[in-house]
C-alpha cells in the first residue's frame, strides 16, 4: 500500500516571503526523491483560482466578512477534494502557500468573526482535515506591508486593509501557534531569506524526518 504523503502549509501575514520559501522547500524535497505538489490558496484548481479573483482584487469593502469566509471555504473545498486529498493518497507531499489558518487569522481575527466560528465552519466543510506541519512566517506588520507593497501586482485588496486589521491577524497566527504547538512552528521572517529557509528546513527535518 502507498504511504500517504505529508501536507505542509505556509502561513503568516503580508510580505513574509511565503511563496519564495515554499518554492525553495518544494525544490529541495523533490531533489531528495519525494514527489511534491506545490500549490496555493485561495486557488490551486481552476474553480478555486476563479474564486481567488473575487477575493484578492477590488474594493476593500466589497464583501461582508462572512461572505469572504464562505468564499475562501468554497475555494478550499474544491482544492482539497480535487487536488490535495488525491495527491496525499497517491503518496505525494503537498506544500500549500496558505490554508485554513489564513481564514482563522484574516477573517476570524482580522475581521473579528471569531476563531471558534471559523473552526466550526472548518469542521462543517472539511471535518478533521488539517496539515501535518504548518510553518508560520512571522514578522512585524510594518515591515511586511512595506515588502508587500514593493512587490506590486494588483492582488492587493488585503494589503489595503488598515493597520489594526493586520496587527489582529498577526496576533491571531501567534495565538493559533501557541495552542497547536505539535502542528505549528513560528519562523522569524524578518531575517535574511537564507536564514529563514534554514530555520524552516530544520523544522521539516525535525518534525517530518525529511
Ligand atoms: P497571497 O497574497 O498570499 O497569495 O494571498 C492572498 C490573500 O488572501 C492574502 O492577503 C491573504 C488572504 N486570505 C484570506 O484572507 N483568507 C484565507 O483563507 C486565505 C487562504 C487567504
């Protein structure tokens, strides 16, 4: 029987370098002989990428907070069922740039829907499905927003939300990490990219043995 693959997620606020680091981890794990599927949220399937367009651009106020949370979960359900689950079942390791903790942090803490409400939504839609390891790239809000705005690209609806929103979601990620220590590792993302990678690479080796 095929051994189920591992599911690794990257999380954190804006400008922490998640995408670059996730790509680098995918390349290293693939070079070590694993089959790796690198993906992202919102997105990862044609349907979920279409929903992404509704969420990351346009006016800050275009959605009610609950509409936003439901759109993220509509995208996530499609992504999990048609891509992530089949890959894990086939023995591939899946690396995802953002996942459910982003809804807990951005909509639960940032938009103040509450962590428990988002946890209930998660159980309703995806049951107990969760990552094997979550790497939370943490950095001061000011620095992250500066880096993110330098990147440009038009997918900046969340970046345009106010400072207090970003401070709340940063504290949200740290609160999640504090209560789910066996799943989550907080990585200092204000360091140089090579140092950030070394820190998260050590966590993967220590916790997942690769
Ligand atoms: P990205 O910039 O990391 O690609 O993510 C797109 C934006 O979507 C980012 O600003 C965070 C936000 N987001 C949420 O608010 N809730 C979610 O559940 C996810 C996955 C992303």
